[in-house]
């Protein structure tokens, strides 16, 4: 592996010195590691690296091809942006967790076998959970535990599928699932779709992301779901079920975003919606559809991070995150507003922004595959995205009713990070060809046609008109939306009630019966056994021992050492033998 430097090593090993560095040295170090990782990705060549044998199975640490390179490129770029955004943090914990998180995501991207994939998959779960726990509030800790429990459960399901797959195929190599879908394939798919936040397995995302730290949520918005998109693209392209799951996701996230009052939870629901485009594209499975899914994942990482950075900047300076408590910030945070709107235009697929040249490829692929219902649903979801992320959220967060909050622009490093993401969102939208060149298949798609531009602008302008006309109806309310996490939250409460009441009473009753009936019986049986042992078994053993000792004493006395005594004994023995023989013969 001398011609290949695994970027995972740079991040995971690079996390070790962070707690021991201080001040400017730590900041410089934090910036250098992602830069080296970007360089490593840009210079790596396709091929297989780190092949070995473990427990009779072929292990491939790194499989490098166009699909893994494009995800590794955007992951390392996002790591650089995220680190810049978090430079003002003085405690090292979040930096260490972020490095391990990014390194684990890159480990999954390059994994050539399921064992390597699983180890890094679980590493992502634990490292990202710390970014929720680091917020320290009671809600954050509860959300962190739920997040961790859901992902551990998903990991167990995935591991079960991997074991069954290895038993049935004799190989742990990670690649497209071929043939009919069996139990192993469905378990693996379930483990992957949980991380992709496919409903009804989505509530962990909208539960945990809003509770994470301001900087931690930026990292979480980028890696977990997009790593899941990568493994789905690698293992399940063309799976029909994913078409309909992805389409449902796109609409599901938009519908729930209507109900949200928490700015980061609203953005989290739009992660669900946007990942739906990617899942649907992978399910369609054509070259254009997979290209669209991958390119949209690339663009989404950048503009969604920008949106979370904008919302995080507001939370950082005001301490508030509910739309009903925000408003009038455009006067004191103009740069934040401008940078946030770049992300809003990008996610809404405005022309000359990144979402326009990637999302439309998925929709066009659905049209080419004659899936009119999918095209309609994805177009409706795009309109809803602009309505909530591009209009509702910025209006009520930055404009709307002036709450007279004391606010200012966030620290300079946060603005620089937002600026980096904004530049990339615009650059990809204006010059999409460099991104298209990285895609796994040749691209035969032109986003800037008259028909496409006018159709997109028509949908967006109609959405804006609806927002103006129904503005009062869209006013946020201080409510809580019930999602699928209601089932395991309620289920956990019922389980705890069951454990603390009927099961405790049952255990006490068993203990009482044991103490009043079973234990006296056992004590009596033990006493009887002891008596039998002392008077029976020990008596026999002691008797035999005494007989042996007495016999030994007699023999010892017979051993006089006089030859005549021994000769006399031999004669007596011969006579006795003759007598016995004669009696037996007669």
C-alpha cells in the first residue's frame, strides 16, 4: 500500500494528538489533516489495496473506483469546511469525535468487504452520538441515547445479514447483490436504509440532529445518510423497492416540514426529503439515475451543511431555535442571511445553483424510464422544499416579526466556512462539468435547456406566489410533531413500566417462595446428605483404609530379612497351592 494513503488513517490517527495541542497550534493542525486527506483522495489511483486473509475470508481494506472517489472527495472537502466552522471551539472532544466520524465514513466508502464496512459503520454511530451528547442538556442526552440505541439495533440487523450472506455465498466481498433477494439481502438492505433515514426508520434523524451541538449538527448532516446512499448505490442499484421508498421519502419529509417550528428539525426533515431523491435514483438503476443520485448526494452535502451552518449561527448568537421566537435578524446578521439564502436557492434547485444541475438529473432519469408518477411526486417535493427551506424558514427566522433580539454576526471562522460552502454551491451550479466528470458513468445530460429552465422557474415562482397568498396559514405554531419515534418512545415507557412493576412483583414472589419453601428444603436435603456422607460413605472408605493399613502392618512384620523365614513361607505357599489344586481337581 505504498502507493496509496488511506484517508481514514489520517483522520483516526490524526485524532489522537488533538487533546494535547493548544491554541494556534491545534487550529493549524486541525486544518492540515483534512487538507492532506483531500490531497490523498485527489492523487489516488483506482485499484484494490490492503488485501489480506482473516479467519479464512478475503478482506479488502480499500477498493478505489470512481464511485468511492467522488464520495471521498466530497467527504474530505466537507471535513475541511466543518473544521473551519468549528475552529472557535476550545474543548477538544468535539474535534476528536468529528475526526473519528469522518474517518469512519471514509472507511465505509473504501471498504471492499463487509467486515471492514461493518467496523467503520459502527464507528460512525458511536462517534456521531458523542456530537449529540456534547450538548449536555437533558433533551440532548435523551436524544443521544435514542440515537445510539437505534443505530446499534440497525447494526445488529446489518451484522445478521452479513453473516447470512457470508454463509450462503462463502464470501464477504462487498459489491452488488446478485440474484434473487433472500433473507440476508433484506437484512442488509434494512441496515442500510435505517442509516438513510427511510421512513418509517427515519425518526432518529429528526430527533437527534436538532439536539446536537451547533457544530456537530453540521457534520451529522453530511455523513451518515450520504454514507448510506453510497452503500445502497454500491450494493442495490436497480432495486425496485427503493424507487417507491425514495419517492415516499421525498414527500414525507416535505409534509412534516410544514408542521415544524424548530429551525434545525425543519432542515432535518428536508434531509429525509432530499435523500429520497437519491434513493429513488438508485432504485431506478439506469446510468443517468445513478449519476443523478450520486451527484445530488455531492451537492446536498454542501448546501445542507450551509443551511445547518446558517441556522447554527443564529442559535450560536441568540440561543434560540424556534421560529416563533425568532425574527428581525436581517438587520444585525446580513452576511448570515445572504449566505444562508445561497444554500436555500441550491436546495430549491434554482438555476445557477448546485441543486439545479443534480436534482433535475434524477427527475429526468425517472422520465426516461417512463415513471410519470415518480416525476410528479419528485416535482411536488421540490416545490415544497422551496416553500419551507427557501421561503418559510428564512422569512420567520430572519425577517417576519422583529423580536428585538440582541444578535450579531457569528465568529469569523463560521462565516468563512459558510462562504466556502456557498462558493461551491454556486460554482457547481454555473460549471457542472467538473462534477459530472467525477461521476461513475459517462454523463449525457444537459441541465441548461430552455424547457428545463422555464419549467423550473415556473414551479418556483408559482410556489412563491402561494407563499405570499397563504402566508398567515403558514405561521409556525409552538407544537410538537408526532413521528414514528412515538412508537419506540411509548414502547420504552411501557417496557420500563413492565420491568418496574409486574416483573418486579413476580421476581419478589419467586424470591419469597424460594426463601420460605425452596431454601428450607435445600437446607434439609443438605443436612441429610452430610449425615449419609459421614455415616455411610466415609465409614466404608475409612474401613477399607483401616483394613489396608492393618494388612500392610502384617506384611511389614513378615518381612524379617531372614532367608530361612522366606524359604519356609515359600514351602507353605507351595503346599497350600497343591492342596487347592487337589481339591479343585477332585
